[in-house]
C-alpha cells in the first residue's frame, strides 16, 4: 500500500471514530436554532409561529410573525438532515400522540433539577411535540454536528501532516483536538458557536493549501459562513481577511467575492423576516436587561468580562480546557516551521476575539450552558499549542493530554455546569457515579427505562477496536518542521 493510501485510510478511520463518539454523546438540548431548522425543513419558512412562547429567544414582530433571535446559518444546515428524516419523524410522532390520546395518558414528571426544564417538557408533551423535538434534535446532531466536528478533526490532521508531523503524531494530535478540547462538549447539540469555529478552521486550512486561487475561494466562503452562523463570526472574517492580505494579497478579490455569498444569504434572510436586510434580529427582539446596555448589548471592552470568559469556574475557556493555556508559550518556542508573523496571527486572532467577546454582554449568559463564545478561537489556540507540546518531554505531554481528554469527556457526558462547583461537577459526577450519556439521562428523567450507559460505551469500544485493528500508524513520531 502506498504512502498516500495509508494516509487516506487513516483519515477515513479518524472520521468514523470521531463521528461515532460524538453521536454517542448526543444531548437533547432544544435550542432556538432547532425551531428555525424545523420550520425550514417542514414548510420552507423562516417563521416559527407554531413554537411561540416555547423559548425565550423566540419573539414576535408585528405583522411578520415569530422568528428566532439569531442568525440562520446553523438552522439552514440543520434543516437538510431534518428534511430527509421528517416523514419518519412525523409518522412516529403521530403514532405516539394517537396512543396517548386513546389511553388518556398524562405527562410524567420530568425529573430535572431545573423548573424551567420541567415546564418546557410538560408544555411540549401537551402540544404533542416532545417526541418530534427529541428525534429532530437527534437527527440534527448525529447527521450534522457530529460529522462536521469529525471533518474538523480531519482538517486538523491535514494541517499538521502538511506541516511536517508524522502520520502517527498528526493523528494523535487531531484526536486530542477532537476529544481534549471544548469541541467535544459543544458537538453535543446544534450550536452556532462551534460552527463558527469549524468555519475558522476551514479558512485556516484553505489558506494553507498550495492552490492559491481555490484556497482563497474556500477561505472566503468559510469566513462569510462564520458570519451567517453568528455575528461574532465577523471577527473570524476580519482575521482571515488580514491573513489573506498578509500572505496572498493577489487573491484577495476572490476571497472577498466568495465571502459575500453567505453574507448575501444573511441579508436576504433579514429582509424576508423583517423587511430590512441590514438590521439584525437582535434589534427587533423584546428588550432585556442585557440588550439595554450599550448598543443592543454591545459595550466598550470590559476587563472583568474578559476574565470571566477565560477563567470563570462555569464557562471560562481556560478552566474548560487548561491545556490551551500552553498555547501562550508559542512565542518562546517558535522556530523553523513557525514564522514570526504566523505567531502574531494565531495569538493575535485569539486575543482580538477575546476583546470582542468582552464587549458582548450576552456572554454573561454562558453560566448555564458552559463555554460558548470563545469556542471559536480553539482552532487558533490549538495550532499555537502544537509547537509547544512538541518541545515538552513526552511523559509530560501524555499526562497533559490524558487530563484534557478526561475533563472534556466528563463534561460531554455530564453537562451540568451551572450548579455547585461548576466545571468540577462533571468530573466529580463521573468519579462518584460512573459513566453516563446525556440522551439516556434525559430519557430517564422523562420516565423511560433505558439500558445502562456502559453498555453503549462498550459496544462503541468494540466498533472502534474493529476500525483500528492493526491499522493505527506505527511509525515513530516525527517533529521535522516543528
């Protein structure tokens, strides 16, 4: 088998591994983007009137109906797998609701510690939407978020392998990116912040390809796509544009034209929903305490908010993944393969995004969902982290990696970070109560009897063993260009 064939085989196995593990950790969170995905998949409509009052981020505009308070990119992508599965979901939902009506069932008590979750479950049950929501969220995660995050791990492998790492080393580091960073946690359900991170990684990969013209187009589509996912993606667009000008200025027009395509889709969406292509949804929603600060919740940078985004015990980036702190050591270890301007670009992009997030008052709401906004800088910091890891003693790197994967896996299994000790709660829960899976936890809270989590994990482990049996790269680790 040729060298190219073995690398191709490794990439396929890496993708399947990540997809399987991510899908196994599917979480049933019904976020605002799910509602728009359902509306597009069911009716090719941007209106979510049928889900009015089910989520705080759904709002009504006089004469134009109900919409979600965010950009539509994640919902548009999620609508694709949902639309394919919708006939089956409708049939299953209809049968369950018919059986309930015939038997006169009442909703079981939902055993969540959160009153709002209990209220949402009961309301969804009475509306006959609980089964639809659960199945739709599963389809959107298993067939969108999980494969996209698996593809991100594949791109990370390609980036590292192209830069001179051995196949084995690139594979191990891409697995660390997949399962030792907040990418693991955020892949649990439909999440626009993680999609912004994926768009950033696509842009980084595209601008590292030998083909300047194609790379510029792909990077432009990714940069514009980040904005389509969330307005925080503007910072990704600006960072990639600056790097484009610094490295491939002659192709900047291609980059800009490609970036304009997803942005035009966003403007069309805003025009269709609100009659104004240039005014975001946040300007139309019912005012809140946070939206009243500054310009629709955007203020001057605040140091305490920046600190919270980095180190808060519930959602800080570096408390969620202490390993990424080592990326700050990049200026002290960069040499042959890492030119000075790339050091400035990777760390400067992360810092610029941090400054932006310290202006967004809505980032204070992460306390109940874990790290979100700064997930977008994980690709930048991880690429900055790799040269640092390559300079450390192997036993130390192995220890750091094991701790990072342990924390990330615990958080992906047990997702509650709001109460008690914050990000320590998942670790303590797994240490004292054993492994769990989010979907099984939700099902048990709804009164369903489910097999133990360890059984699903054991089956997945057997499948993974079959995928990698005698196929894991065995050549020694090479750090040629790092």
